[in-house]
C-alpha cells in the first residue's frame, strides 16, 4: 500500500506538470504576438539629420508624407527632431538603419552589397537605380546597415583564375566565411580584380582595393565645379602613373617613388554630371593595370555679380585672346619639383574679400559674359603690401591690358598663383620667393574698378578656387 500511495502521488504530480506545460504552449503565441510591436520597430529606420524635413525624407525614400506620419504616429509633420528615429514604410523585406554612403573611386555596387551585407535588389530599391551596373564615384547611395552586425572591410583582391578555396588557404580565412560574407554561391563564383570582404581585424590594413597598389584616393567626391581634383596613388614599388579625366591628360609627381600625386583643375563652367576618370599604372616588370570609373561633377552653386561697366578695350575679344595666350603659355608648363610646403598663406595682411571665385560676371551688358577666376581683396590693412603665399619661382612680371601689372609664381607640379592690378613690382622673373616675401603693391591697373588685389590659383591653365588652397593643406 505504501508503494501504491507513492506511485499515485508521483502520477498526480506528473499530471499537474503536464497541464502547466500545456497551458504554456497555448499561451505562448499570444504572448509573443502581443510583445513584439512593443520591442521592435517595424521596417527600416532612418535617423533624422540636420536640415532634414519630413517632406525631404519622404521624397528621398519615395514614400508619401502621410505614410511616414502614420507609421510613426506623427500628428505634426514639422515636429521632428535631429537624431529622431523614423520608421520608413513601404520598403518590404528591408530592415536595419538607413544611412548614406558616398561611393569612393574604385568601389562598385558589389562592394557596397558586401560591405553592408545588403542584397543587390534592396540596393536598387533604396536608390531607385535604373542601371544597377553603373557605379558613379561621388554619388550618394542609401544603404541599410544592421545595427547588431559589424561592417565588413576589404582584405584581399581576386587574381585571374583564383577560386575562393585558394583564397581561403592563402589568407587563413575560412571558406565558409568568404562565401557567406561576400554573397558567393560557390567557390568559383568570383571575378578577377574584385575585392573580398570580412570583418575588420585590428592588425589588418584596410586599404587593399586594387591588385598591385595599396590605394587610390580621389578628393573631393563628388568633385565640384571650380575646385581642385586631387588624386593620390600609393604603390608598393616604383611605377609610371598616367591618366585621363574626361579628355584631359593627368600628370603624376612623386618625391619617394611610393606616393604619386596629381592635381587638376575642374573648370568652373564645366558640365554637371559624370565624367570618366582613367588611371593607368605601368609597373617595372612591364605589366600594366588600368582602372576607369565615372566620377560625379557637382555644381559649385555660383551666383551672379552685379553688371560691370568698363571701357571697350577691356572687353575687346582680340585683346583678351592675345593676353590669354601669353598667360596660358606659362601656366601649361609643368615643373617636376614641388616648391611649396604646407598650407598657402593669405597674400595680404588683412583679408577682406569683396569678390568671390566663380561668380558669373556680365561686362557692359552682354559684351562679355564670363566668371570671376579668383578672389578680390579690397584694401583693409594699413598698407598695400602683397606677399608670396608659398615658396615658388617668379615666372612672369608684365604690364598687361586686362590684368594690369601682373605676377605669376610657379609653385611646382603644375600649380601657379597669380596677382593682377598691381601698382608696382618688387620681384622680377627668375626670383625664388619664400612665404611672406614682398611681391608688390596693390593697385588699380587694368580692368579694375578700384584699388584691390585679384588673387588666383591656376592648375594646368585652369583657375581653381583659391580659398580652398588657403584653408586646406595639399598634398
């Protein structure tokens, strides 16, 4: 009887336990469904940035203003705040944090999908791409980033005939990781020259984007009308670097046969849109690699100056052409040595600017329509001194019709500085100047409406924004 009593007690306990577990099974679905909306945001999330409006966000993602308001319970469309998280509706199958990425030179859409672990179809949907195979450097792409997964970085490139299995053995990264991280279907599903990605290692160099070189850097991206396009190519060994930007040849210079620099001017009135940038590397062993990608040129957003009324001689086409030829014959010469070091200094004591680079100018009501090729400094300092902004060689001191008394300084590598409308010179051709050396005195000669210094920077014969060189270090 004792045994039967104990058995009955155990059976009763088991029945109670089974009933309790059954209750949990029946209750589990309602509990999960009820809690989920309170713990997770439905759909991809965008974090509000400065100058964003709800209308601009809706336009960016191709959804209606009303749908964003409804998804985020926003009664007032003007009541959004910086860093506020907004769910973006209508993007089925896409999750994560929506952010913008400027495509760098050498990066493809495949690189974006691998770096952010995003599907190509999602990338096409987010960016309304018509031609998903076209990756324009400088273009802003929207990507969805997983908040709980690390961004991947390139660690090697694929050589012709290589398989992912060979790469796994060569790099010590597991084959599974290579296939998974790079969205590869099989070990042979790779193209020569493409980068493979993995989670960034603390001791790894994150700059292997091309086969035989460490890195190509193109700045700024997008490049801008009237600005300086700087290209830096870093190689493992001495090489000959050449290139084309559109139809304009690029010249590269080096001081250590490792880092190669090219500076080119983007015309202030150039067309806005993509332009091909081609870079060719000729190695010492006779092999060559050529990289080509479209680079986006953005608007400089230059305005219009007031109407300028001057004597007819200053807008005479023949006079202007003769003077431009003299100047261009100097500006298109390249010195292989770099004379300047560090940031350019202001050429006057107190920089008061009353004429900005790139502004469209109308002379004599249509007799000449052009743009301002430099910046104008009015007289604010207690003196009229003009100083050298950087080291260089004086290559022109001449009395001219339009530019008045003019000076040109060669700073090397195709970079020149110009000074117009002087009253007198303090240097002559052949002089080598250092930063702060006195060049001359501010005047009112040539096509000038009052005493001022016109200061400009020219690269390869193209004027570029001087303020960039006064506020940024090149290289």
